[in-house]
C-alpha cells in the first residue's frame, strides 16, 4: 500500500495516526495565514509557494513537539519567521555570488504601468515609515498590524513580557502616526497629494 500511514512498511493495520489528521486540519486552517505572513515578511511572489511549503514541512515534522496546543498560531508564526529568515540568508548568499535570476511576478504583468508605479510608491512609503521605527518596535508593530497576531501571541513569540509588548506597540503606533503626519505635511507643502 502506497498511502502514508506514519508506520513502517508491511504493517497490517493502516490507520492514519492522529498527528497526520491534525496536520491536515492545521494545513487547511492556517494555509492563508502562513501564505500572507510569508509574503508580508518580504518573500517575493516567485518564491512564496516554496517557502510556504517549507514552513508546512517543518510544521509536519515538529507537530509532536507542540507542548501548548492553545498557542498553535504563535508556534506556527515562529516557524514562519525562522523559515523566512533562512530564506533571506540564502538569497543574500546567492546574490553575493551573482546567481540570482530576475523573475517578474505574474500579478505585476497584469497591472498597467501607472498601477505599478502607484503601488510601488505606496509600498516604498510604508517601508520608509516602518524604517523610522527602531527594530523592537517595528517588529511588534508589523506582527500586530500586518500579520494580525494578538499582543499576547507576539509576547510569546518574542519571549518578552506582555506589558513590554503592549508598550512597544503603543510607542510604535505613535511614532508611525507622527512620521506619517510629517510626510503628509511635507507633501502638502509641495502641492502634491499624500497617498498611503
């Protein structure tokens, strides 16, 4: 029999173990969350599917190590962060060796040049505003605002006190709003619209 049962070949009882069926439900329930998190953490459209697949391979291989089932979402997100970090390191190594290939994402081919320019401008503005935040605040801000994690989940993933996570988020939101206001004032002073 060729189906995966999690048992050595030749066993007569071909029951599917609980961890496989729970993995399947995890896959179905968290696929969109993993995909969007991978994308928001800076993986290009051409590589998202491969990185998402790697995340689920890690989840499958480590599901039996999950000690707190109620923390499943934050556990998955921590795997996403580590997998994306590994991907970025390997990309930098390839770029350094000159082995990168330019690939144009399919979605961008369907946009008009004006749409692409406007989208790029908004992404650049968001990136610039986020860069004004120091790393600890930026990380909490992005996890809550972009990845839609709860503050307790963020505190658990980053292994920081809950009050520290709330404090960083509050400070990050304030700094982001102030940076956006400064940007709006500068753009309005030059007669151009400010788009975010």
